DNA sequence: TCTGAGCCTGACAGCGTTGTCATTATTTGG
DNA sequence: CCAAATAATGACAACGCTGTCAGGCTCAGA
């Protein structure tokens, strides 16, 4: 039933080693031989056995994705993107949900790496933002690619895919300014997340660019949750200097702010503009639909995985840095100041 | 660095075969010997290499999860549950997103199964509801566990985890009846999904139990989407015999209905009660929060994976059927008829 | 035509584990 | 207490592939 390399070798009339060379794109195979083998491979629908490959060779054909993120849409998007790259390169993906704050995180990951030989790790926040963790993983002699917020990479110990939340936040804030808003509030996510830091930085930059004075009363701390949006908006609307617009650190917070506005009898967007960030599915399912910023997560993840695979094959010497900027999407939750 | 069975054998002063026996819980190992080995295993933190196991043995230590479901929360919950079972049993999980309606679905899955030796498949809708697909997979000599809607298993060719949507829908509808509603509408999901069929059946049963005549005008076809909820609710509220309550086939539809109500200036729940189904995260993030039914997806998935693993080890002779019933959660989107 | 350099190809061992079967220890019955 | 039966253990091949290295082939230059 299952086709082995031996079958292909017989069919092509060559040794298994030659088939192996063709499969792995090694040089030193004459063109006619290569073609004979390719034909046999196709006609037998042969695919190399990953277990045997991992066992026999020095190369690995597995990468892993660890996650600790309450946002299921984000995780699925990442996973699908990574899987896409894996499929194309004949790699296998190991999925490993775990707690970033776990006592024995390093031990857990180290064990995983030792037990199933892994070429590398795709790291998303919060893992990508834990330098000591990244460094430790690198000592294990495996590759790492980090997806993180920022416009410049923090170091060059490992490749980075930088998501320019700063610029995207700037666009969103600029959009609000363009609508005539001056009192623009900001509801933050967890302060230790780089995404929060970068989005806040973009917000401040936009204000500064437009000579709008920063009112620190309009910045409220929070976390990436609906509840936090509810609380944040309530608090803001109780200030003497009420905002006419709120930029929420993500869509979930924005949904919470919408909820609070409803509670307080405030019409959106007539009396208050609200913007989110992420373009998650429910940013299209709120009333009104959210103005937000979109980032192509599956694409980013596929890129990251590709990079990781290339690096593990030593096809890529230096640590590369790639950039993505989330794009503004204007919907119905923001409007002109009246 | 990595510990092999040979290291353990040396440490315990036995042959590698004996270590293998202990690891695999085979009989014919004397108790003292077993303990010596166990001690060595622990002190060396040994875990068998999966690639070698899959390659050498006749048993497999991998199961796969294929999905085609727009609901990321559902997929992640399932995945986490399955991974939990895998971790406990030393199995590896292969993740495979694919399109159920793809021309070459069977070919694709067959290839995957042949390519990486797989013990079994966890099937969720829509795959679990495709009998010809399930039968084909079974001919490949691997195990299958299906998670599906209904109160009785459709057949006994493979184990089923039945989710009793019928009874849960009955509870929800009964809840609406108890609040005094008589004109209760139903917005359906895709008609070909068993979940739709079962939920509709529960709805009808509840009406009948309470001697409420079924008004077919109050049942609208739809699909599991926000947009469908918007359209469905608009249509219903345009009828001469307007409903005082709408039971939506899932939370997303309910969110759409909420959206439509907002558009039409209808207050929820004062003028109209709306109930969802699923208890997805955004059922807590709508205004008002949705009354819905909760099912413990991670638990269900873990159960399914456990069953699959047991079956693959022939520890389970007959096809088992397990049952779960989603539980009513009353929130703020339903209230008394006024 | 011969020789050597360089390019191709294949034989063989080994990756870490399990299956088979032979061998050795232990128990049981007479 | 001994033979036979049974239980426990180990030696070795095999799983499907890759790495190493030796050997064969080709072709240019003399």
C-alpha cells in the first residue's frame, strides 16, 4: 500500500541513494537520471516517510508552534499560515499550547525539543517578547523566528517579523484627527505587551504631529479584554474633559467600549467615535461596525515559517528582518465631530 | 544530550528490550526489574523517540485532527482538548485544515494517512456527518471517532460522541415559553448540518409539549453567520404575525439578530427576546449579553481523543457512544413578555 | 590510446525503537 | 528433588531513510 524509496528505486532502475539525492535536491545527479527518478516518484505517488527522515538524517523536518493567547482567531490564523508553509516544504508542525507564565516553561519546551527533534520554533507574543526565553531556546541549537510589534528589531540574535503597530496606530489616530477630533482617548491593553507600547507610541506621535496636547487623563490602563473596554469607557466618560473619540488597543476592548456607550445612552458614532485594532471577526459584528486596523496574520505566519525552514536548512545565513504594517479599515464606529 | 533507550538500559542493568517492555506496559517483566527500569527512566528523564517508535513498531503514536469550520473558538477548543489527551498518552497530533467540499478531499486525506502513519482521526462536523467519507476512511484501516449532533448514533461503524442539541434546544425554547412567549421564531443554520436539524427538532418539540401551534412563517432558513441573523430578524419583524422571541441557531446568528433589532429600533429584551446557542465568547460581548446554551468542547474533544487512542490500542472492542447535553445559560437577551 | 581529475552512483552502516525468536531463570507437579 | 512447563530476559533483524565513503564512469589533454 505505502510506497517506499525502495519501490521508487526499483521502478527507476537506480539505487535508493540516488532517489534520496533527487528527493533532496542534491547536486551530482545527471539530468536523465534525475528525470527517470522524478517520473517514478510521480507515477508511484511517493512521499518520503517523515519519521524515517527525522530518525536517519541530521536534518529535521518538524517545526513547532507554541501559543498562549486568548484570541482564538489570531491563533488559528497563525496556525493556518504556518501549516501552509509546512505543506509546501514537506514539514510537519507540532502544536504546543502552554502558559507563558508557567514556572517550568523552559523545562517544558526544552523537553519537547529534545524529545521530538525540532528544527525550529515560531514565536508569537508573549513568547517572542521574552528575551531570556528566546536566548535559552537558541542555546538548544534550534532556529527561532519571532513575530513581534515594533518598527525596528530589538536585536539580531534571531530573525524577526516586525508588525508595525506604531505606524498603524498612527494611521488610526490620524484618521480620528482628520475627522476633527481633538479629545482623543486611549484605552490600553496590558502594559507589558509590546503591542500596547507600540500602539500607544503611535497614538502619541499622531497627537504630536498634529499639535494636539496630550492629556494623560485620557489614557487609561487596561488589558486586552471586553470587560476592560467597558470599564475604561465608563471611566473616560465620567471625566470632566470627556473625549469625543476613543482609540481602543484592540477590537475586544472596543467592543467593550461600545457596550459601555450603550449603557450610558451615548450614540456611536454621533456622540462618540470608537476605533479598535486587529480586524477580528467581531469587529464586523458589533453595532456599529468597528473602524480598525487589519494585519494579514496568515501571510505573516507563512512568511515566518518559510523563513524558519530556510534558516534551518542553512539557506539563509543572516538574521532577516521583515516588516508588515496593519492597514486602516474605516467602518461605521467613527465619524466627524458634530 | 538526548537520552535513548540504550542509556536507560545501561543505567538499569538490563537489555533495551526489557526497557521497551516496561515502557509499553507489557507483561512478563518481574516487579523488581520493572522498578529498576522505572527508576532509571525517571532519573534520566527519558521519553521514547516518537519517530523511531512510529518507524519500528506496528502501532502508531499519531492521531490527526482535520477541520473545516469558520468558528475559530470551536476549533481551538477542540484542538486543545485533543492535545490534552495526546500529552497524557504520549501521542502526537497532526493538524490538517482542509475543505470538506474539495473535489479531492478523500485523496488528500488518504495521502496524509499513508504518508505519516496515523492511528486515527478525530472528526467534527462537517466531516463527522459525511457517511461515505467516514466509510472510506475506515477502509484505510485506521480508527475514527465522530463528534456529532443528535441523541442517538446514526450507526455503529465507529464510535460517536453525541452532542444532544435536541435537548438543549428544547431547554432554550422551554425557557422562552416559561417567560410567556407564544410567538417564538427560529432562525436556522445551514439546513444540511445536523446541528440545525437537531436544534430545529428541539424547538418544535418544545412548542408541541406546550401546545403551541407551529407557525411555519416563523421559521426562516439561514446559515451560521452574522449576516444571516441580520436578514432573518429583519424578515421576521416584517411579518404580520411578529414573534416576541427569536431562537437563533447559534450565537453568531443571534448577534446578527441583535444588530437588526438595533437597526429597527427594537429594544432587547423588552420588546423582543433573543437566544443564541454555543456560548461562544462573543455571546458575552454583545448588548445585551446573550442567553445561550453551553457545551464543554475541550472536554468533549479530550474524550473523543481518549476514545480514539484506546480504540487504536484495541483496548476498546465495541463502538462506544457517549452523550453530552449543552446547558442553558440565561443572560440578558431574554425576558418576560410584557 | 592512456592517465588522471572530477563527476556520478551505489554499498553499507546506523538512527532509536519494536517484533520475533532463542535462551535462561523460575515455578510446578509428581 | 528432578523434569517439564512456564515465565522472564536478551540477541538480533527490521522499519525507511540519510551520511559516508569507495568505486565506476566520463572526458580532456598528452
